[in-house]
């Protein structure tokens, strides 16, 4: 696996109809903002949200520093999603978040739209990326179409997951922490996302922590997600970002192990395997060590 390590660690959702929240979020320590045209916007305010988002993006053209700017479109309505993409000043957009992603053909469709729009705007920068949310319906998780998402895509940068839409599809209230059933379902969706991201060779991005005031719980979530293999996480409030960044950084133990592995490799470049702490380390471990060290460098940037 050769998953990139230079992507955002934090994606902060901002409602697309709130210029005030966008102006505050742009000065936050988030690595990326997701200007949301989908679930955080009431149906009656979709048009206003698009106008507000476009105006905000246009205002940033002369100020390219700060968080990368992503937009979550209403992908479950293809006509609406295409109209939203066509209205965006794509020169200021780093990526598109595709909610309710169920199959590879949806990735291909969005990529084809972006191909045409990038040509329309004569964009010369790197292709606009896509992050897919892949656990919002049963069809996104099981069956041949869902499995096609493991193929990845040249525009694909990461997969993330969420529970609210899946809970609705299963006709159950998404009340976190109240039952063993909720914990079991959450774990299944989180692991599905992790493995699909690994199969597609893209970043695994952990879901939001809905209670933004409970930073102790967030710290535990980040530790757990990092130990599973997640390299980024979504957030809903700027107050979560410092805890999130600390929690996703490689642990002291992991960094120590990786440093010692890399030292052995550097000292013995022609050796295929070593013993370290009574265990064998070989080529797959060398790759993991390099990745941990790269993540640590990114965390300290």
C-alpha cells in the first residue's frame, strides 16, 4: 500500500448558508473546510447556500493561504449536484465531498463532470479531488456495486463514514452510547470504511464526533481511530481541532519503533529483515515505519 500522507488531517464542516461561520472557520487551524450544501442546509435554503458558498469562494481568490476548501454537494440528486458544481468557482476548490456514495459509476460520473468543468475554466492546477462517504445506505456497504468502490479512482483522495443516514435506513434512532447494538453497528461501519480505503489506496477519514463539547471523548475516539489506521478525521466545531490533531499524531511508542526501524534500514540498506525487540521486521514493516515518520513530520508542520 502506498497511501499518500500529505492530505488533510482535519476536515471541518461549515454550513454553506452561513457566511459568518465560514469567515470564522477560515481562520481556524483546520487543514480543510467542507462547505456543506447538503445535510446541514434546510431544503428551503439550498439555493441561498449555493449563492453564499460561491461568494465566499470568490472572496478567497486573492487570499490562497489557509485551509483547503472542499464542498459537499447534493450528490443524491444528480441534476442538483451538477448545477452546484457548474456554479462553483473551481479554481478555489481543492475537492468535492460525495455523500451517499454507493458504487464506482457514481465516482466516474462526478469525475466526468469535473473533467468538463475544469476544461471550461481552463484550470491548470492538480485535478480536483473527491472524498466519498461510503456507509450511508445498505447498498453502499454490501453487494457487487458497493464492492466496486474498492477499485478507487484517480481523483479519489479518501473515504469516510457516518451513521445518521444508515440509522435512518435501518429505521433506528441514532442515539450514541445507549446500547450494545449501536456500538456494534458503529464499529462495523468504521471498519468497513477503513478496509475500503486501504483497498482503494486512499486516506481513511474517521467520522465526526457529534458532541463537540466532550473533548475527553474526542481524545479517546482519536486514539482509537489512529490505532486502527485512520489518518484524518472530520469535525463539526473549531473547538475540536487541537484535540483532533494531537490525537491523530503517531503515538510516542509508534514513533520510537518507526525511528529505530528506519535507523536499522539506513545502517544496513542491503539487509531484507532484522530482529527488533524480539520480533522480525521486514519489507512491510519498513513501509509502515516510513509512513509513521512521514505522518509525524506532517503533524508537526
